[in-house]
C-alpha cells in the first residue's frame, strides 16, 4: 500500500472529504477568479453538495450568476471529481 492510498483510506474513514474539499475550493477560488473577483467575494462555502458564493457587488453577482455552470465545471475539474452539484451566487 502506498502513502497516497493510506491517506485516501484515512480521509474516507474519518469522513474528512467535505472539509478537505471546502479548503481546496476556497484556495482554488482565489486562483481561478483572480484578484478582481476575489476582492468582492465575502464568502465561499459548501452546504452539502451546493457551493454558496457571496458577492458584495450587485453587477458582479449578476454576471457570475450567468456563469454558474462554468464555475461548477472549473472547480470540479480542479478537485478531480464531480463533487459540486450546484452553484448559488448571492
């Protein structure tokens, strides 16, 4: 058994996957969206399989709401699995 396999089993056994994904999503959000969007983002959190993004700018919120599917696909790709089922921008 490799170290990677052992870590995967440990993550599964202790049900750490949601917290690990939450951390990865927050760090990836800043990388993927860049400083301009990150500046207006006040919260990025997972509730179940739904990603909730809180944006302070009404215009940016509207623009991102049109790109929810693209955001979901980008973040799922960075996670390496289809984890996020839906994106809510508020």
